[in-house]
C-alpha cells in the first residue's frame, strides 16, 4: 500500500479536508505514523543505510542518525509531528534510541490496525498497551548486566554502541574513546559537569582527526598570530595569570577615520598624545597586575595588542561570553567590566596557557587547576555541515556515556533486550482477560520490530533470526542478540553492544504514549500557523532536565480523547 499517510496528509493540506473525524482520523493517524516509522526502518543499527537529505538551504547532509533525519524531514501530518516530538525529546534527554522509539511507535500502530480488525475498541487497545508498557518498564531492571560499568572500557563500549553506523569503524571507535575520556575527565564522584566539556569545531580534516584537549580551547579564528607574537610570546605560559575583561581595550578613538595598523610605523607615530596616555595607562594596569594573558569579550585595538605582545602579554579579543564564564570558572578569575578594576587579586590562575595553530586557526588552550578541570573536543570535518553533524552526534554520545557512568545499569543491545521483554510480556499476558491479552501480545510483537529490523538491515532472514533468538532466550541466554557487524547471533553483551537502561526506558515509554494518543484521537484538525517543531537542539541539556521542558503542554490538534 503506497504511503497512506502521505495521501491523507495531501488531502488535509489541499484544503478540501482540513479536518478528519472518527475512524478516518484514526486511520490517517495510523497511516502517517507508520509511514514515518517506515522511513527510518532502513537506518537502524550498524548495518543501517545512510540517507541523503537536502535542506531548504540547498546543502546536503548524509546521515543515518534518526534524530538528524527527522529534523530535516518535512513533517506535516500532525500524527507524524507527534512522533517527531517523541523522537526529539528522546535525543535531548537520553541522547540515543530515537530510531527505536519511532520504530516501536510505528509497530504498535501496525498491530493496532490488526486489533481493530478483530473488533477491539481503541480503549481496550490503549489499556493493553499501557499495561504492557508498565510491565516492560518493571522488567527492564531485571535484565541489566552485572559487572563494573564505570570502567573506561565499558564506557567506550556504551559510546561505541550509541554512535554505531555513524562513521567508519576506526573513526567511530576513536570518537567513542574520546567521548568516554572526556566524561571521565570531568566526573566528580557521582557527578558529571557537562559544562566542563567544550565542543569546538575546527574546519578541516575528517571526523577521525577529532581530538581531546586537556583544557578549555578558545578559537581566535583569524584574528591573532602576528609576526610579533611569534617573536615575543612564549608558546606556553606555565602557571599563568589570566585577566578577564568585558570592555573594549585600546584608545577610544575620537574619530574612526584613521585606521592604525601594527605594521605601520607611521601609524604608531600618529597616535595622539591623549591617546598615548590612555594606552599607557591600560598597559601599565594590565602589566602591573602580573597578567600573562588577557581575554577580552570585546575588541582589542591593534596598537594595544601589539604593545602588550612586546611585553610578553597575550591579548585575545572577542572571546565569547560563554567562554568568558568558562574561563572564570576554570581559573577562578573575576570578569571585570572596567579596566580600572583590574588588579592582581581578580586575575585567574591557569596551570598552562598555550597557543596553538590548527588548520590555519589560532587556538588558545587554557588549563585550569585540578578542581576545575576543563576539557575540549576539537571536532574536525571537511565542511561546516559535517562538523555540525559530528557535534550533534558527539553531544548525544556524551549524554549516553554520562548516563552509563551515573547509573550503572546497562542492558544488552542488538535486539536482546526487546526479545527478553517480549517473552516476558507473553507470559504476563496469560493472566489477563482475553481482549487485553491480545493487546499485550501485540505489544510483545511490536517490541520484536527492533530485532526484526536489525536482522533485515544486516541482510539476514528476520523470521529465522527471531525464531533463533526466541529459542535461545527461552533456553536462558538472556543476552543473546544480533551482532550486526558479522551477522551472527551471539552473546551481544560480551561483544560490547550495551546501552544504558534510561535509553530503552525512555524509548518504550515515549513510543507507547505516542501510539496511545494517536489511537485515542478521533478528530484531527490541521492547525495552521503553529510550529509544532519548535525544539532547539543546539543547547547543551544536562542529564535529567526533562521536567516541564516540553513546549506544548497539550497537542492543540488532538481533540476528542
Ligand atoms: P539511532 O541511534 O540511529 O536513532 P537507535 O539507537 O534507536 O538508533 O538504535 C540502534 C540499535 O542498534 C539499537 O538497538 C542497538 O542495540 C543496535 N546496535 C548498535 N550497535 C550494534 C551492533 N554492533 N550490533 C548489533 N546491534 C547494534
Ligand atoms: Mg543509536
């Protein structure tokens, strides 16, 4: 059946049908949800295929990341939009499991169609799905692996599983190691301060050239590195004093008509006596405080910069506000709004301030002290788009590693957990009344969409694989799943395919909730003008900040629960 969702969506949009009600509405919702899930099917797992997406800006992106694909797809049908919401929340909160969530929701809707055919009412189906979900969430903790999840090797495995299929094998392994090391570097007993990990994109190279730097990396872009700096400044200041200034440095020009450049000796002469005294005052103040490096949130004029350099002081201009705050935290320095306030006791202390050039860019690396350890990941890639894609995947990966480190509860991936949950649900269903039993069994089959799809994408027979998996789980091998790299059915945990419990929990709960909302709705109104896709992925969200962040308290177009 060619995508019914699309057809319905087109009818909705055509203006002839701005509103669908009753069974039609339900059919349209189910079709749209299934169509969206079908779009992501082929991307699941390490053998998942990439998609080529062209944005409205005309730029192409190649990715198999569920969240990325959804973000770039034009989603119009309210039902698809609701699944999009589930997926984006999933990525935001737990960093992984997006495709699983959408796939599972799609499978629940698939199954619901059959249940409708059998004469089950929506209320019965949603009640059954709800029970199945509760049961699965209770069962999840019993499936976790023992061992010592907090060691580096395990964290690398978690990271590796979460970014599976995103890059080539060696690149993915390299980035997984960096992600684990970054989180370990800023962990503080049972806390991980994500603000101490900076993601800095440096165009050029490939994702595999990404590196982890001990310290906060400030990108000076094109500004810095005059010949003067090479001669007068050390590449590395040990135990440096750092000034943080939020005010323009240099002369306040009476007129901006005369540009004074460092190289231009006559230009220097042209500095007026008044300006000269201003400059001197600032330089003396900075030098007297014992400054080795001054970071300025605003502009630093070239004359002042050049003179500071001659006195062995590094001046970095236009440092971003968030970086200024990170610098303050890392060095214990105070941000002053007026150069007059600058004094020795409001300077910060850095273990090391180091200058480095990478791909034509000047970077300054500031290492704090032990308690305020900062690390930076220098993300590399051929284009800004590639870097942005890397940034998003790495950010999600850091979230997953953090969850693993904080909660010690890993589950086997590769479909093993879903098979175990499905088996449990079938046992559980036996005790229920006949109609609900059907719905719970349907939920069990829906969960098996994960191993089925992993098998399909790995070129295996889903039927054979599922039969094999069920039999082996029945025989007590609870960690047997599909090892997609070589298509074997194996102890997946032993092969390092492991995921934090929170990822599965969130995917199952989110998918069930979305499917149930869609099954209950019997009136769809395509609301105009509302932006249902208002999430901003470009913020670093801490772990567990999932309370009340959802912009839409309710779904305005989902009427008639
Ligand atoms: P995405 O990150 O693309 O949104 P998901 O995280 O939802 O996708 O799903 C990825 C699936 O691939 C999970 O079920 C995970 O267990 C599985 N997986 C990851 N690595 C492997 C592997 N090496 N072998 C088999 N399955 C894997
Ligand atoms: Mg994933």
